[in-house]
C-alpha cells in the first residue's frame, strides 16, 4: 500500500505550496511563523488554552461570563501575537504595539474575571472604569477580528454601533429613541447580550471542542486516508480524479468547517491529477471548490454555524444533523453527477489502477480512523455536543493506538492541542464581533424591524421573501465567514421566514445554505478563487464553473423551506423514502439539463424537459412527482434511442 501510495504522489507533477496559497485566499491562515523562545511560549499558551477547554468539557464549565471572558483572553493573546496588523507586516517578529494590544486584551478580560461579582451588583450602572474597560474591549474585539478574518464584519459592527446614535434622527420604522454610551457599554460588555453573548458562549464550548476534535483527527492521518479511499474507489473510473476529489473533499469538509482551507489542502493533491487526465484548469479548480464548500452542510460535524444554530433555535444538535442529511446528500449527488457528465462529454478516462491504492488494503490499514466519526454521531444522540466532542477526542486517541502508522506520539499530541487553539482564534473573534451586532439588534429592536421590512418589500408572499433572504445571505456570505454571516442573518432575517410559516429549522438551514454557497458565487467566490490559484485557471471562469457544479444548492433550500419533508419533519418513513428517491432523480435531471448531456448531447427541447422534470421531482408532492417522472421519461427515452443509434453508427451525435 505504501508503494502504491508513493506512485500516486509521484504522478502529481505540480508542486503546490499549501501554506502560501492558503494565506493568499484565507485571512485566518495568514499568521506569523514565530521561532525560538517566543515561538515556544506561544505554543505553550495555545496548548494551555486547549487543556482549559478539555478540562471544562470534562468537569463542568465556569459561570457563563467567566468561561467566555477566559476564552476571549486566550483569543486576544494568540490573535494579536499571531496575526500582524497588516498583511505586509513582519511574519517573524512581534512589534511593540502588538504587545500593547495583547496587554489591553488581557486587562479587559481579567477585569470581568476578577470583578465579576462587583459588576453584577452594579447591574446597569457602570462606573467610569467600567466604561473605559468596555470601550477598550469593543475596540480590541473589532481589531482582532479585522486581523483574523478581514475588515467586513468589523465594518458591519461599527455601522451597527453608529445606528444606536443616529437612530433618533432616522425616519419611519428604522428610527428609535437612541441610547447613551453607558447603556451601550453595559449591553455589549457587562452582560451576556453582547460580546459575551451566545455566539462567544458556543465558541467557548462546543465549537472549540469540535475544532480540537478535527485537529486530533488530522494528526492521526485521517485526511490522507480519506484521499486514499476516495481514489481507490473512484480513481479508475471515468473522470476518476474529479469524482475522488468530490468524495475526499466532502469527508474532509465535514470535519474542517472551512471551504477555503479544504479547497487548498485537498486541492493541492487532487487538482493536478484532474488536469493530468484531461480536465481543463478552470473545471478542475471548480470541482474542488464546489466539493469543499459543501462540507459545511454535510453531517455529522458540519461547520461551527450548526452549533450556534442549535443554541439560537433550542433544537438539539442531533436533530439538526438528521434534518441536514438528505439536502447535503442531494448537493453532493448533484456535484458528482455533473462531474460524471462532464467526463462523458469529454470522454475522460480514469487513472491506471496500478497508480492507485488497493481499496481492500487501504481500508484495512485505516478503517479504524472512521470510528471517531461514527462515535461522534452515537455520542450526540445521548450526550450534549460538548460531552460528545470530548468523548470523540478520547476515542480518536484510543483508536490511533491500534496501528503503528496512525499512533499519536507525545509530540503529535502537543501539535494537535496547539493547532486546535490556533484554528479557533478566527472563529472565536468572529463570534465576539458578531455578538456586538446581536447586542445592538437586541437593544434597538432592529431585528423585528428588518424582518418586517423584508416581508413588506416582498408583499407578504413567501417566495419573494425567500428570494430576498437568499440575496442577503449570499451578499453577506461573500465577505463574511459562514459562522458570522449566519449569526447576523439568524438575528435579522430568519424571523421574517418563520413569521410566514416556514419551520424554524428550515428557515435557519435556508440562510446557512446560501451563506455557504456564497463561497462559490461570483463575483466574490473565495473557495473558487483558491481552486483557480492552485489549478492555474482564471478566477472568474472557475467561479462560474463552481457555481454551475453547485447549482443544485440553489434549488434545494427553496424546496425544504416551502415543503420541509426533505428535512424529515412530520413525515413517515415511507414518505421520507419517496421524497428522497424522487429528489435524487430530480437532481440527476437537473444536472443533465445544466450540462446539456445525459446519455449523449441533449437537444434544446430535451434540455428544457430535464430542467422542468427536476423542479417537479425535487418538490416532495405525490402529484407533482408523477408529473416530473413523466417529463423525465420523455427525454430519457429519446436519449436512449439516439445513444443506441450512436453506438451502432460508431460516431457521437451532437
């Protein structure tokens, strides 16, 4: 197996610098590379942060404000030391002003830790020192967020703060009576309604632990195992490397939670192989981007937003996982069918079997690495997400000992602890900054106002409201990480959908889906741009191709929002099976219509019938399903007839 694995790697002729590409497209990966004593000190701080969260997961969390303030303290220290003030700043030294920022972060969080009882007793009557600490904390949260994820979210937070002051001067529904600085600081700094609100609370518990879980899986080699298994299963088939990329990226994206990071790390291996068998650079980059992006909606782990969704909606996380499964399956089915049809159009074959791992040997050597993923699903059924993550980490450590090549050494253990903490910084900073926006929305009542504006603009009709919400989700998703985008829209847009009768879980999954799809939606499609950077393709054209591959993701949310059978809400087993089968047929029909190919190239009227059949079949309604099947059969029969004729005559029919 090792020999065959070397053959695959030798076939990758293009050498990709993963770290450079990741830093180019993902702000959260653009960190300093500190060496020597300082590097060791920062590593120790990161390890201590992970140990703290492991301890509280096992023995109980602190009081909410204390848990969250200590979590934010670590974020400030690591954030200001690791992330430079500007992308062109030194990556090997920490300037004096960053130490001042760090000291300020320690000060404002320690103030909460040590004077918590006094702050509670003062409740709503902040002193001058409270105000100073609060204003400083708000500034530091904005700055650490700007450094770690970019300026978009802090700009929105500043606009939200400005709205508090200009509210009395605004006309109509947007106006409000206004609030003074003391009230704002009290809301944002001294309560669990602002910086230390639900988003940071989830970050300091569930999210951190699952990020740490992902880091432990990585050091066991699960990523390479996913790639090996995917290529062993699909690498030799028509267009094999692209299909293997979809499978491997789906698995990796489910546990990584970052579409850009997944595109770069997995794509550095899969994209050159796709190009080698004949895929054009734009399409190769698009395949990886579309597959990697879908990982954030793929159970069991999904992204950090899913845990925050559980807190916002009071719906158990395992329920969200179950509801999200069929829509995620349909998304990936759409991508892989599109890939297959593209390979058929270009007659692209797979890789020689001798260059691929043997499936039985590969699976035998690494099947135990899947046990933590199976375990996390079982644990989520019985325990809280926090406890489930802790137990899954323990299982990951245990199963790594089964075979020598996956065994975690002490050095690997420390690497996982350090890496998990560093990866959590950008997520936690985004949650703290989003907390500012949520706090302002709660203080001013902007959420209800915004929801009413959407409904009024849409004339009180569901479909236009869904469309407007989709547009808002995509626009925000272009500039914000999925977690931050979800928090903002869950506060402001989701109420509009629920008010029109959309089930709560469907409304929240709707905005999550389109926030995720934004990563492959031009003009700002960061995952697609990352894929283009690796493939050497055109960024915009790669974005268009990625959007085309993931286009099923634009239809599925509308279907489950209007008829939530696909989310397994209030359905029988038979209804669920029928809805799944017809939806799968609908996705295949949709891919055929988009690609203009089924068994052979389609004619215009066949393409239209495929697209109409897709719309009918994906909608879970018996009468509409029969109409969709009828529409599907006609072009399928025509295609089969022409396909047989083509084989007989020995040349393709276009």
